C-alpha cells in the first residue's frame, strides 16, 4: 500500500500576504527595505512621497507603513498625525524610531523593526567604508546623527587602519558600535536652507506664507476624494490649484475636465454638463456625452460655480449625492465616478443667506476650502513672478529682462487683475520693446483708458 502524501493529509491554506507600504524619497533605501521585507514574506508597495503614500493606502489599506524621517512633499509630523487619524488600524513605523511610539503597536512590529535595522546597518556600512578620511591629526572618529550620505561603499575591512595625509593611521569603529547611531534623523543636506522651495508646489510661484499655506492644503487633501471649493479673486490662479489637486491625486492618469459655468449660455449648460440624446432639443442631430461623464475616473473642475442657474444647481446636487446623472432627453441613469473641484470668485457663503446659491449644494461642495490670495496680499513674490513669466516668454522668443525702472513701476501698481494681469502687462511690454533686450518703465503699460 502506497503511503498517503502529507499534502493530502494537511491541505495548504491560502493566506493573504501581509502588505507593507514604504514611503521614502530615497530610491535605494526603498529597494533595500523592499528586498528584506520580501524575504520575510511581506508584499511591499513603494511611494516616493506623502501624497503618493496616502493614495496607495486609500487604494488598498496595508498592515503597516514605514515612513522615512523626511518627505519631499509633506511635513512629516502633519502627515503622520493625519495618517493615523485616517488609518488607525495601520501600524506606523518611522525611521527615526521616536514617532513610531505614538502609533498603536501592530502584531508584526518586531519584523518591521528588524527589517529597518538591517537596512540601516547596510547604510552604516556604506558610510563607514568610504574612501580615506582626511583630518589634520589622528583622532577617534565620532559619528553624528544626520542624513544618510549617498557615497558608494568601498571594499575595505571595517577593522583595518586607513592612512591619513599626516602619516598617522586611524581605525574605523566596528559595525556593532555603529548600530547605536540613529540614522536618517533629518532631510538631505541643504534641505533646511531650501525649505520654502520644497514646501511650495511648482505650479504656485511665491514663497509668501499665504502661498505656502495654499500648497500645504493642496497636499493634504489631494489624495482624498473630498470635494474641494477654491475661493479667490479673478486671476489669482484657481485653475492652477485645481490642476495641482488632480496631479497629486491617485486619479492623475484619468481625465481632468474643466468647464466654465459662466462662459456657456444657460440654455446649453445643462446639456454641456450632463450630455443629451439625439433629438432631445432642436439642433441635437446626434447624442453627446456630457462633461461630467467624460471625466469618469478623473476630476471635474467646475469653474465659476457661483454663476450656475438655480434650476441647474438642484440637478447638480442630485448628482453629487448619488453619483448618477441623467442625460437630457433620456430616462436612464448613468453611474459616474468623478472627484468634484469647484471654484468661484463670489462669496458663496453669503449668497446662500440671500438665496442666490443653494445652501445644500454649497455645503456639499465646500467640504474643504482653499483660498487663493490676491497678488496685493503677497507683493513680496512679485520679482519671482516677473522672473517666471519672462522665462516663460523666453521659450518662444529671445529672452528679455526687466530693468530697475520697470520693476519700480510694477511694484507701485495695485494689481486689481492679480497674477493674470501681471502676465498680460509683461507680454504687452515685451511686444512694445520690439527688438530691445531690456524692458524699461516706458514699455510698462497697464492698459488704462486714454481720454
């Protein structure tokens, strides 16, 4: 009689692999940690920054997340606080070790710390096996806590002595001693000096506190499905904010569809938004998909939402609540998955009190508010904006520069048209300058009415 195979006596059970998310801007660090965790039977997802990590966690909640001590797009402490609030069941481990204690301890914490320790030991070896150290006199090497250097490892015996220029040898510490040094305790070299340029998004020019606050809010809400209302004066960059929200979201590979509610006649706006069937109205010779449906899976940007007629607001409210729309002339409903971002230059909160805008729709759209400041509120950014627009024009025509007299005239202006007006004034000046390479005060024309 043949023996019964053990596999038949104890059938294998299929267990879902544990998933860990590694958030770090350092690609080599992510790769090393991924290799170690994979060897421990973890399934690993990688993220280069906080916004990407948040989107990954929204898509498939992991058992654990390992966060580097510095993120290129988000403040670490704010990210950890918000992440713990949104994903309380996820075990959060930081490379600094200190912030990890604030998170509830998961059942696999020891495995995660083991993998992190092995990764850091590898970094330490690379640090200490660097080429010959140069000091004026022989002295013990004292390692300071700080960012991990990116020098490649050298094939040197850790206990060997390296010759110094002065002729005296120095002995590198053994790896066991180095493991006590906390690694990656801060951002890469120079990150502190460039904090402002790191904090702000590339679309938003300016380092004024109000502009940095706009960037901070965009990063916080971009990975979520939360509806966003952007308020700000005309020409202050509301569409740029909407595009940044889409770019930093998990929907960035799907369409970004924008529609200006003030630019389309009231009679056509409903069909433009919701689509229509053939023969639904005079001139509808064929059916058409609306803007909402064409944004399926992506982001719908409703610019100047305050101009939408009240009758259409009620139909939009129904879609916001149910994610279902009905084309003009059709009895069937269509399910659409879009993230709604709206913008207005009007004080919608006040308009809800007077009945000019539906209060229930306002509260559905204004779950998260972002305000774009007028240019007069961040006048210290004027020179940066001028440089940005001159460089932009220099891509298609010979580069021009602005002399001090022109800059003084620009600074004295109050900019009622905000950043858009500044761009148009500089473009007008470049045309008036002709072949001249320098813009002077004479070419700065604000388009005032000539009497």
